[in-house]
C-alpha cells in the first residue's frame, strides 16, 4: 500500500511496502523467505502481483488477504491508523 493508504489505516503490526515503488523488490528481498508473508492492498490486485514476485524470489509461504483491506474493514476487523 502507498504511504497515504497506510496512514488511513492498516492491520496492526503490518509493515508498509509500496509495490509501485522502484525500491519494492530491494526492500522485500530483505525479508526472511522462510517465514510466512501476508500481503494485502486496498482490494487485492496489487498484492496479487506482489505475491507473484515474491514467489519468483523464492518465498515459501505467501498468504494473500482476499479482498484486501477493504474486505478486512467490512468484516469489522481491527485496524491501526
């Protein structure tokens, strides 16, 4: 999610990485490929593209939040921001 989207609200404990920024691949490469990664964006489209990239980079367990943060909020789940 973008910085502005993240400031509007995010899942508690989430880290903000903007898929559309040139630094995304470099920043995500610093993560432990053996740990599960949960991806979400506003509706799920960007996070799906990010999941494909993480798979190519060798991440073992990639979880996508179906429907993105929009579905999370509609489900009444807790957020920060």
